[in-house]
C-alpha cells in the first residue's frame, strides 16, 4: 500500500457462474511502467479476470485496489474513470463511423452543442501519430484491416488517458511484422508510465516484451515469475504438467493426389493458384494476412465463387461455388472465424456435431435423432471434448473444445480433404497439441490436410510441405527441410506478380 | 417478516422440486398460471368449462398464425404478412367456392396453395432478392391485403357451409378451432423437433454462415420456411372465416403482431435460434386469457389495451430475468439468489393482480348482485359517434340500475365474436351489439339466441340471425337527405366528390345507396369521384388531398360521416365553406362545431346518444319479456347553421 508505483492490486478474487467456479483466489498487481503478462490456458480465467477490471463482471469475493484504495468497479464508466482501458480480442468499434468518431465515441468534443469535427479529427490525428499508424481520421473503420483496427483501439485507450491498459491477446491476429510494430508502441507506452496487462499465448513474446508474469490455472493464480523464466518452466506452470513436444507431427505415407487445384483465379483477389495435396500429407499455407490464403481455401470449398480454374478431388472436377458439391466430394472446411462461421453458439454440442451429417441422417424428411446423438457421443469421446454433456451449449465451451467440435463435425462426415484455416488461433498450448494429434490421426488414416496458419512455428512444425502466398499468388513452395522462418518470410514479402504480369504482356 | 416468508417459500420449493423446476424452465407457463389464478380469483365466470373452451377458441387463430411465425422467427427471420395472407386465403376459398363455382374441396386446396405461394414469394424475395425479411413481408402484407380486397370487391363473402363447420363444435361441446389449433401445434412441434427442415431452422437462426458452411442449403430452406408460415397462415384464415361464416377482406388485420407477441412471450428470441411450439401455444393462450378475463371483469376497453401491453412487456421481462437468475442456483450460490427469484415471481403475481384488480375496480365501482347485467359490444371506440352511443347507453343504464359492460371490438369482426362469446358464456341478461360486420356477427348472435339471451342490434343490423330489435338511424333516408342538401346548396348543378365509408360495413353501403338515390333527382350534379376513406379523419384528409389534385374545380363534397368530412375540410383549407360546400353525416360534436363555424355546410345528424339510450331501454324490455318493436328507427335531421343551436350534442 505504501508502494507509490502500484497502480492496481487484486486480492483473493472469486467469481462463480452457473455450474463453474471461474475464479477462485486470484492475486495480481500492476506497477507503473511495466508490462505484466497474464498467462494461462484458455478457460483458466484470464478473460473473467480482466472483465472484473473493465466492469463487465463484479467479483463475488475479494478486493480490487486502484492506486491503493479499495474500489468497486460496477460498469464501464467506473473503469474509465479509474483510468483503466481494455482492448478485447473482439474490437469494440462501430464499423460505419470514422476513425476519429470511434476514438471519441460518446465523448466527441462539442461546440455550441454541435460536434466539433475539426477539433475531433485534429486530436485523433495526434493520437494516431503517437501509436505510429498512418490512417486518416476520416476513414471509415469498416475499410481498415485488423492490425489498423487494433491501433485505433489503442489510440482510443490513449485518448482516455488510461493509466492501466489491458490487452487481451493483441498479437493473435497480427502478422509478425505487425507484432513488431505493436511491441514498439507498447514499449513507448511503458516508458510513459502506463501499466500494461498483456495476455498472450505466444511464449516467445513474454521474453521479448514482458517484465513480470502471473500464471493462472483453473481459476487460481499459481505463481508470479519474472519474464526471463525459461519457456519450459512457464508451460509447466501453465498446464500443470510439462509438454514434451510442441509440434508432434508424425509423417504418414504419402499417397495419391486427393485435392488438385489448377489455375484458380478470382480477379483482383487471387491468381493462377495451383497446388496438390496428397493422401497422408499436411500442406501448410503461410503468408501475410491479406495474401489471399483464406479466400483461396473458401473458393476451393465452394463457399465463394471464382472466375477461372478447376478444383478436383481424386481427379474428378468439383462444381464451383457449391458447398454441397465440395462436401460430397469429401472436402471439409474448418473456418478461420470459429464463432462466426464454424459454430452455432447457442446450440448444443450434439447439434453442432450433427450439422454436416444432418442431411445424410434424414430419411423422408425425418432426422434420425437417436443415431445423431450416438454419433455425436462417439466423436466427442474420441476427440476428448471437455463438456458437461452433449446438451451443453458450445458458447460455454473453451476455445480449444469449441475447435474440436468444429473439426468433429467434419470427421463424422468422413471427410477426405480437411481444410484448416487458423486451426489453433486463440487456443491454449494443451489443446493445440491435441488438435495436432488429431491431424496426425487423420493423415495416418489416409486423409489430406490443408492448413492455413499465421503462426509460423506451427506451419513449420506441422507441415510436410509449405506453400507461401503473397499478393494473391503462390510465391513459392518449400519442403519441410527447406522451410525455415527466414525462407518463408522472404517469400511472403516477395512480389510474385510483377515478372509474370510483364511476361504475359498485359 | 417478509424475509421469513420468502425463506419458507424457497424451503417449500425444495420439497416440490419437480414442479418448481418446470416453472423455472418455462417462464411463460408460470405467467399463464399466475394469470389464470388471478382471473379465477377476480371473476367467478372465468373458471368454467365453457369459458375455458372459449379461451381456446379465441386463442386458436392467433396460435395457428403464431406456429407458422415460430418457424420464421427460429430461423432469425420475421413474417409480417401472416394476417394479410390469412385474409387472402380465406377470401380465395370463399370466392372460388361461391362466385367461381369451384368444388369446395378444391377451393380449400386453392386457399392452402395461396398461402404457400405467398410464403414462397416472401422466401424468394428474401433468399434471392436479398431483401431484409422485414421489408419483403411488409410488402406482402400490403399486397395480400390488397388482393383480398380486389377479389372480394371490398365486401365480405359468405363462406361455404361445409367449410363453416370448422367453426362449429364436435359433439356439441368440443370446438373445432381448438382441435385444429392442437393439431397444427403438434405438427409445428414435430416439424421443429424431428424433421430436417426443423433442425435446419435452428441452425440457420443460430448462425446462418456456419449452417451454410456445413452444407445446409440455406436459400432453399428459407423458401420452405416461409412457405410453411404461409400454409399455417392459410389454415388460420380458413378457421377464422369459418368461425364468422364469412370471408372478410379486412379480417386478421394486425394479427401478425399478436402472433409475433405470442412467439416472443413463448420464449423465442427475435435474434433466432431458439423457440418452441409449446412456448408459442402458451404465448397465444396468455393473450387470449387476458382478453377474455378483461371482458369478464368489465375492464374498460381502453384500459384493456393498456393492460395487454403491460402484460406482454412483463411476460418477456420476467422471462429474461428468469434466465439470468434461474442459472444462479445451479452453481450452488447462496440462498440470496433463490430468495431474489422468489421475490421476482411474487412481484410478478402481485403486479399482475394489482393491475387487473385496480383497472376493474376503477370501472365497475361496486357491483351490486341484484341489478340486471347487460353487455354492449361496440364496433369501435375510435370514433366519437360510437363513444356517444356508449355515453347514451351508460347514462340510461345508470338511471335504470343496469350493470352494463362495454367492450370495443376495434373494428375486428373476430374480436367482436370473441367478446360476444364471452358475454354469452358469462350469462348476461341481455346483449347489445353494434356489429363490425353484419354477416360476421351472425354466428355469435345465433349462439346467444340459443342461450336464450335477448340481443339488440344498434346502428347496424345482423344478417342471418334473429335479433330482438334493431335500433338504428335510417341510413338510406339520411343519405338521400345529404344528397338533397348538397344539390340544393349548389343550385342543382356542379361537380362533387363522395367520400365513402369503410368497405364491407352496412352503414357505408346504405349511406352510399342513399346518396345515389338522392342524386338521381339532380341530373345536373356530376359525381367526379367516389373513394372510400374508411370513416377516418386522417384518411379523409389524405383522400381529399389526392382528389383535389385531379379535380381542383370540385364544388361539393359528401362524406359518409363527419370524421371524413372534417378531414376533407382540412384538405380544402380556406376553400371549405366558401367555394366548396361539404356535407357530413352523424352530427358528432366536432361536426356540429364545424357547422357552427361555417366550414361544414351541413351534417345529417343522427342522435347517437339516443341510439344508445333506446337500445338499453329495448334491451331492458326484452329482458323483462315485454314486447319490443323489430326495428326502431331513430330519426335523422339535417343540421345547418340555422338550426345548429338546437343540437347541442
């Protein structure tokens, strides 16, 4: 309490939800000018903890002290008044307002009752400069990429004169270049005396940025260690056991080509994309965000249309822009946006698992509900989905278990070619390894896996071949041996279109 | 003390845990039970088999519509067109069976097909035209209503007898509409729970993109979902028309909102993904119990609307609270949560009872048991004319010591049928009816006749059923008078427009007949336009403004009531009373004021308070078994500036 540098102290916080004790005795403190990393598996209680600080939840027991004084944070206004700003994984921005309007939302400078646009935009300009992002204050937020959205969020936090900045997995959606930029900004803020609570799953970021680390496991704080602690030790603290191998890829025998994509083109988005994926093979697609990776796999799956090219499965062409044709051919897609595109969040585990097989389980318009339940129970057991029962809503599952459900529905449909788009984004280390094991089982059984990932170590660790995309084209292909971080990055930032365009004489 | 009681309540809850669980899992059911208990406590007539079957019948149409809407809402859509589609389907059935001579069996199929086609059009606009469901179905609401008016030419069409049996009872007690409701409910539950399309509805409503990426053919499913809604609307329309023995082009107006309310009260979310047929049924029953109970309790028609709105909000509010609070005890939280919850429910019950009690107390005063009871069902109270009928009737009732219940059918024939049914089942001494529609009231009046309750019609007659007396102004004679007055003013030469009343009402028909008869004697008068403005002031203003664009040189206006005349005067602005003469009908206080001010040249004055007074007088006589005249004509008079002083209202 005597420590003048202490911004925030949490003592013995407890919070329960229906059927779950989310937090049970968490201690945490934050000093001026430090980056305090909050580490823990998904479902450990990190999100619940920061929601207490942002006023979204109130604790059932325990104390929160801000600047040495005990406070109750009842809502967003309280936390704003206390100088606590939070940047969530899902951004709180209004897409159709401008950057400046978003930064000053609800606090727009006024003159004679009218919004003083000039002043607002000038102020926004200053803030944007401070976070080092070149974006016009008059640009609509809808038009911005994900990295810039995050910068706008940070600018918004700065505009509140935040003394405490909470960042919930800010790097999960960024490319490594963007991550570097973010780190630079965070370091500047630290020098300005802001206390930063930083949540991440990337252990290497801890050493690069953090000062102290508090590890949370099963709703309890299990330790506070310096950021220089070795990664093995951090993992052990986090999962309560040591994980032997982060990327346990087991090569299977390579069979015939299952998926063949030839000259796939959608004007202005991707061009002349050709590749093959063989049975028993994991092919990774690396590249920067915006390189067209997701667009290509969505087109292969029939979720979007394309202008030229063909998609074949086992040599037979698949009709374009037809999800059902792709499914019938044996393609499955685990989409990038798990919650938005992969799951019906307020439906049960059983219903989500049965979604793909719903049609085939229907006879004369009637669904074989009993068969569906048995199948769901079998696959949930096989995947080790941790749940209260098949009736539990998937919204209440942790990220890793949600992802298992998305993958599970395709396994039920006997998918031969499984496309995984960012399969482990926002998933904790333990669950990641389980998903990798699943990929191993699939390829061992003769399926083909095409995996997009922005997590370079993951692509390198799990792929048998790596395709690197840049600017809508395949910039190059690397075998597992050739694929290093440097090699991939070199291709990812290359400009594969110029020479080809020139040679065609457009 | 209070906390003690709460604790003991929760303690008892533990003993009867199963029931408590059931109630907690279904907030709407709890609300229904609370309502039923409150109603039975407040009215002795409520908890009788007859009356409960009444409630069932009255819930039937809303429930069947709502089952269809449940499909749509579960899939995160909305269907505003169901009321209109119901009216259109019934009109198609009646028209094809009577006017076009199609066999009844085929006509029924045609009606169902109409529902399917309307639903498919909705679905196509939404799936392939990418219109928001709200807009697509709003358009269909207007189109279907318009088509049913076009087909029926604005008048009700008698329903084929064989289909009308759908409105009867089986074995003399089980009403067929209730049976149809139950069957459709079971179908809806089956579709939602067991079929491919039903499970797809939940998936699409929960997350459309995830459903699409899981191989569900979302666009095609949506066509089917809206088509299903159309089928249910068609069935509801047929049931509604069967009850009234007549297909009304204006039937089920606004029912889409009742249906949506029923679905939401039943626990569905407008965001999609949740909802059950059983919940929807309960929602529809809550609305019906409210309307029925409030009728029985003699709550003022105006207050009824307030109460219904409050209860809709409360029902959904408590359901939300329950979901929030209901989850807490599972986590083994302290008794505080449970106590809070019990308090919530206690509060819900107390508030409901208090509102119902207060409003009924407000308007019954002390209900002396000895005084004769009567019911007056007015077509609407949205018009001063009928308000004056009520005033005259109430004054006379008070003078003669009669306990008079007044209800407002809001120009909805089936709501009136419900009210008359409630009157009959609560054993009133006599019923006074001011029919919304002369054909549609016949079934209900027949039922009252069977129960040996004397029925007096006021202002408008009842077709195909015997009433003890009709107390009415002579509309045809009044129409002739209006025509003569305007012709006299214009010197037998000039251009005039006629604003007609609401299509399908006898007053509109008879007055139009009177205008035509009267104008025959004046060949110099040219009628340049005749348009309906539904007896409504705002519509009178709009229609007149439009007509003035086409006929700026018009010299006279005949309006079939004063409200429309006053609207027309607004449209005419400074011309009114100077270059254009307006003649109204009814002699309402506002109308008479305008006559005094010179903007309205004349009004054919009825004496609405006299109508009410004489109706009560005749009802009393019929009740006592005295002889009453079959038709009691209350004279009409032309009121101009010269004699307006004598008509103070």
